[in-house]
C-alpha cells in the first residue's frame, strides 16, 4: 500500500490524515496534522486473546521535546516519565475508545500517540483522538468507530463557537470544552469554564456533536481508500444455560443483599450470596467454567441493581434518585496549616490542605506546550486505605493526576489574579474515605481550605457527580452516585461550579446514544445538588476569613524604578542577601521593578523599609544612623543604608584637628551623620552630629620638631600660602 493522504478543511481549520509511509509494521499507523502540529498514532493488537477478566487496552501519549525545538530539562537530557499534560491527554484518548469495544473482547490493544512536530499554535491532544480512531480501523481491529474529538471554545466578542482553536484563541475564551464520541452519541466530555450557564453549556455540547459528526464523515472517506484486512477475533460469550441457572437461583437473594447504606456491609452481603451460589456448582463445573460463572455473578449484581433503580426507583442505600447523602464540613481542621477543609459526604471524606508561597515558587512545566508553568497547583492523593484495601504507595497514578487536574480546573476561575493576590497556592487533597466522587469532594474541601486561608476567591465552588441507568427507553438520572452506581451504571458525570454557573465538567459514558435531553436533565439535576451542598458549606464558613493564618507568609508588594534594581541586589547579590539574613524576609525581585517581600512576622516591613531607603534619592539635610565601612587617609566612608555610602571627611570626624581617622573611628562603629552636600555625580558628603573631642595630638620626631630657622620660616610661609590658594 502506498501513501494515502486526505486533506480537508472544517470550521475554518485545515487538517491532514495520512497513512502508508511511516510505521508500516504497526497494525495501523495514521499521521494526523493540523497546521505544523503532527502526531503519529499507531494501534496494534495482540494475535491471541489474553486470559483476563478485563479489557487490556493501553493508551500512551508521547511528548518529544524536539517537536517544539526544546531540550529536555534536568541533568539526564532525555524524556523520561510523562508530564502531567501527557498523562491527561492519554486519559482523554483512552476514555472514548474503551467504551467502543465489544464486551468479551480480550485481545491486548496498544495505542501510542507520538508528537513529532508541535508548532506552538495548534493543540495536539484532541486531534489525537481522531488519529487513534483511524489507526484502529485501519488495523482492522473490531472497534465501533469512527470516533472523533473536538475542542470547543467561545469567541468572547462575537459569542460564536470555535472548533479546535489555537492556544491563543483558547486562552481568550471563557469556555474550554472537549467532547469525544461518534456521529450520534457523546462518549466523553470535559470542560473548564468561567461560570458558564447550563443553557450555554448545552448549546456548546450540541455544536460539538455536530462537529464530531463532520470529522467522522472525513474519517470514513479516508478509510475507504485503504485496503483493510479485518482481524478475525471471536468475542467470547458465556453459556446461556449457565446464565439462566445463576439468575434463577440468585436474583431474589442478590436484591436483598444490595439493600444496605453501608458500603462494606453491602459488599460482604453480596459476596456471601456469590459464595453461596458458587457452592451450588460441582467441582467439575467450577474447574471447567469457573471464570464464566464468576463473570455471570457480576452480571447478576449489575442487572439486579439496575432493575431496582429503573423498575422501583430504589437505590441500594435507600435514597431517592435526586437525594444527596448527608454532608458535614469543617473549615480550619488543622492548627498549623495556612488553610484546611474537611469535607464528608456519606462515606466519602476528603481533607484538603492549602499552603501559600512566594510567586517565585510557581511550578515550572517541562513540556512541548506553550505554557511555562502555573501558580495554582492542585494535587490529589488516593491511598489504598481509603477503600479499606491494601496496596503499594508508589507515587501518583493516572487517576490521581486526572482527579487533581479536574479539581484544579474547577477552582482556577475563582482564584484571584496575581496582581491582587501575589502568592503561589498549592492545595493537596487527601482522600481519607471513598465511596463515590472523591474528586468532587476534593473540590468542596478545597473551597473550604481557600476560604479558611483568607484567599479572596470570587465565589465558593461546590461539585457533585451524577449517574445514569439506561435500558432502552427507560432512563434514571442519579444524584450523588456512590461507587456501586458508578461501576455498574452507564455514566459518571461530574459537575462543579458556583451559584452563577459551571466552572468544570467531566463525563464518561458507557451508554450508547446519550441524547441532549438526557444531558439537559442531568445538568439541571446537578445544579440543584450543587446548590444543596454549597448551602451546607456556607453554613460552616459563610465568607472568606479576613485574617490569614499567623503561620502564612505576608507578602508586601512594592514597585521601584527598574534602573534601581542593581542597587537593591548589590554586587553579587550582597545587598539583598544581607537584608534577607538580617530581617528573615524572603525577597523576590522582578525585571520590571516589582518586588515581593514575604515574612510571617514584622521582618517583612523592615525589609521593605530598607529597600525603600536604598532606592530613595538622598537629600541634603537628612540624618542617618550609619556604620563605618571603610577608612581612608582623607576620611571614613559611612554606610547610610545597604548599598549607599557617604564620605565623612577627616575634618568632620571630631571637634578639633585629627591627625589620623583611626584615632577616632574604627570600621564597624556606628555614627550619627547628616548629609551636607551632594555633587553632580551623586557623591554624598557628610557631617558628624555626635562629634567627640579630638584626641591629644602626637609629638612626632622628624624635621617638624627641629628649631625653626629662616628656611623653616620660608617653608612654613609657603605652606600657609598654599593653604590660602
């Protein structure tokens, strides 16, 4: 097969799909291009199915620094572990793909998206979804495609929607919505927004669905040019007789076991039913069909839970479909942190802890992206004990990174700008218990922490997770889903926002054919749930605290002329280091002359006083309490303030004549001086205000002690004459 190229234009942007030239030994390889941003996406399947009880799909997004003409940071100078952006992009590609394979498909699939060129204008993440879909189909892998993804932003001037905008266009928008799906169904979405209304969000979703259909049409046209050999992969199905036997024996008992508000009590009861049903099979049957039977038992649990909701409107924990679990909040839970919030909803509990730092402590990001870093950082930790399990603690997993990014996206729109609040903000959300939507719990707990810390957020944010049970035309939308409803349901739809609008969304959908009407109902039901939770939060802390924690740094911002920066820094940083060591304050100097001074005590005010004194132009008549820093034969140099000296002439160090400055002053002595003159070059002359009496003059040997004759008189006369001149 030779090189096949499909060039097309959609919504004012130009794209290219091509195959047949690169990576020809991969199952399928497609280069997708927008502008000069190029991503090679490959899809390869194992020849034989794996003996697993889950679908083994792996998606990797590989950033190559050469793509953007950059060298990797650090000592090694080689790409190593993926950046957070790469992890998030891999998740973005994975989520719509995973729902598009048949149940029972067990061949291992690996999708790798490698960014070969990044023009710093067009974003490589969303177009990789189209590349992955095309590569899977080109490989002949049984996949319910084509799928595509689009990013939708809104032009703030015209109000019109933009598809796959540039970095600059996205930066200026109040909406950043990514949607992936097929021609007629939404499989995944995530969004960041600046308090966008539900109605506007729905309009953007409808527009995105139309755009996805257009990209799917182009893929079909491209794939029609390729000779595709379909993989012959049988999808395994369990024996229907076994299914009927398990369901007949266990339906009633499973329904009874599922009725429990406590997660672990319910899990134990369900497991007891499964163990009892397994006991009804002979050893030979278990040896022959044990894996199938265990799979059927999972189906029994899933079918029973879904039937309870759809037929009876009854959830496992007894709640109504739109009911939120009990909520409790604590602001200021930790005594020494800069801010903290403990949020508990049912059996999900999150402790969010906030730390404030200098702007110079912002996070630098080493990626091919145009963003250099960020000053608001949100980390999320999900230890195994939060679900009562045992596991390895080996750093953040993809899920942890994804949930932290979602919470960060939800709160970023309300964080005050740098000019109003010159701090780096880091929040860590520790999940202490988990039974559904710990990511939204971290949003709520972090809002409490921000308000407790005295961060002047524009509005408090709450979040909630919505679920869906859909069988044919029967639909039930669930508010505040727990883990069981997430795992066995059809949708996990997280919505966060203020009372004015949405700030973040994320949805994974397993149901085929999710309509706009269902999304509208889910959004409106989520709005009510968010308002309920926000009310509980505001009952605990109604407004941001006026005073920051005594342990948090106070940052004072001052502005000096840019040409004075050198004087504040001093030779080799001597002056600024001295101020920091003597006052205990941290000083961050910007190129434009903006200076941030941080301290948890009065040291910051003293540092600011010294900086202002350095940049202040001295004036005749001003008095200083200075320090002798150097002694010369003609006088002493007095440090008035760090970096600024003046000359105290020998004639002014004492009352009366002094032979040597050292007879009166030593280096390090403190003296009270007054400025008496400033010449055209800025040289400062001083007079001493606390002059001591001059010491007795020395009786020196030498020519001056000889009896004075005529020659001596002439010399003396000449000397006097020279003084008069």
